[in-house]
C-alpha cells in the first residue's frame, strides 16, 4: 500500500483500496479540483474507478504499451 500511498493526497493515504476506488479523482496527487471538473465535464469521470476504467484511457494505454 505504501507505493500507492505515495501517489495520493495526504487525506487519502490511509484509505482502503475500495475507498480509494470510489474517491474523487482529486485524491490522486497532481489532480486538482479544476482538473477533476474538466475530467467530469469531458468524460463523465468522477472517481478514481471511473478514471481507471474509462475506455479512452484504456485504449490509449493499450496503444502506448504496444508501442513499447
């Protein structure tokens, strides 16, 4: 969990994986409230789970992995 905790804002470092999945994307370090609003407006992404399962992000990750 420490590897994941380093990628979270302090308020979320002690949360369980289930709680993190349902946390707002702003729980991730470097994602501001404004960034979260833009993700919601553009893709309907509200939670970390939404971000991780978004089809466009998955497609982009697959392309990047294949390119490596």
